[in-house]
C-alpha cells in the first residue's frame, strides 16, 4: 500500500507542478512555441492510444488481435502514460467491470470500501482518491492470461523505464526542434508534465464523470453513461455506457454520431493488415439492447425516488478467457467478428 500511495502522489503532484511551471513560463515568454504544443499533441495521442487501444481494448478485453511487435509497442506506449504497469491496469480494470458500482469496484463514485458515497465525495474518490487507497487487484486472479505472455511480462516489469522514456522523448524532441537546453525543458514540460496531467484527468473522468452524468441508452447494472463533451480527448472512451453494455467490442462509439478515435485507429490497423478477429456487436443486438433499456425506463417508477438508477439489465462477457464472476449473461452471441 505504501508503493500505491507513492505512485499516486507522484502521478498526481509531479505533472501538476510541471504543468504550473510550463504555464508560468508561457506567460513570461508571451506564449509557448508551436513546437512544444506539437510535441504535446503527438505524445498525448500516441500514449493515450497506448491506454485505450492497447491497455483497454486489446489487453483488458481482447477486443481484437494484432501482431506481437504492435501488441508490445501499444503496451509500452500505455506504460508511458504512467497509469500503472500494463498487466496491473488490465487486472484492475477487469475488476471494475466485474464489480461495477458494487463493493470491490476500485473506483466507483457510488461506493468505496463498503461505504456509500455522497455525490461530491464520490466524484472525488473516482477522480483522484481511489488511486491512493483502493484494494490492489489480484493480477493472478484477474489477468492470469496476460501473465503468461512473456514479452508482456518483461515490458510490465520495466514499467518505470517506459515512464522515464515518456519524459526523455519529448525532451529530446524539444532539443532537436528548438535547438537548445531551454527547448529541451519546454519539450519535457509540455510533452511530459502537461500531457500526463491531461491524460490522468481525462482517464479518471471515465471513472467519475461517465459514472455520474450523461445518457444511458443501454441502461445496465451499473451507473455508466455516455458523455459526448469528453469523447475526443478520451479517444472514444467517453461512450462508456456503450462500453459497459458491450465490453468486448473494439468499437465504443456505436454510430457515426459517436466519434471514437480509438476505433478509427483499430480500423486503420485493420486496413493495414495489422488487426484481426476484431469484435463488434451485431446491429440487431445493439437495437435489441437499446429497445430493452427503453422498455425498462418506461416501466412505472416507485413513488419514492431511489436516486440514480442501478438497474439490473443484461451485460456481456469481459473478453477475459476465464471470465465467470462478471455480470455476463448473453455472451459472445452478441458479437460479430
Ligand atoms: Zn465504468
Ligand atoms: Zn473496459
């Protein structure tokens, strides 16, 4: 637990301090150079793809398969986002699906350590607090399949190297693009500190915001929502109610009105022959689930308001080969390759 707390402090406070310095220097200098902002954009996109395409869709849910070098590259890019080692991230995330908004969910805004949380306390817990005090996920219980992948294990064990590489690369880019040590510092601050601050808070907004506000087209036995304002910066993660309804789907934004950059990346990999066995729900299945959720909403509600609904609709498996304690009910027949 001490290691958890140290990591939590480091990933919260250090990038925040670096971001404050970056903004302070930009004010003093009359703006940040475009090169520093370009480094931020590219590093954010690559490392966030490591999280949503790599850690989440590929490793946690096995929503598609890819060639070993790309699987390893995505795992390294995900580690550079400093949200924990790949296998731990996946084990912890699978626990979120298995125990969604019930005791044992590592970052529910509804409940923590057996105690119901108020709205703002719940927001704080799901956004930041959980990183300091969640019960560590059992990697061997929840991600045993990933521990059998030897190259993934090696990448996992070198987690701190990749975090350091995620700082060294933007610093080097700053040095090359701006030509001096101050340029390297700006590269480090914008491509390292500001990037980490943004990716930390956008990822945790999926735990907090998209379990508190937004729409619930598929209902489900959890409080997950779709919340469009953060769809672009989360590369499609914000279609979180869709994701809880179809966890093994590689596509989170289920129609053209739901932009999903992670899905566009996977489609690009598919076009390049680098992705296969891509899992997606069949259109009839999406329509049936949407209709079932609408029927449930239309049912007469009790006279006493029970608060935000935690209805018990169906869900699908997690993509974990040995998934059993999940809210799985209608399984793979929902999925078209
Ligand atoms: Zn969730
Ligand atoms: Zn998930």
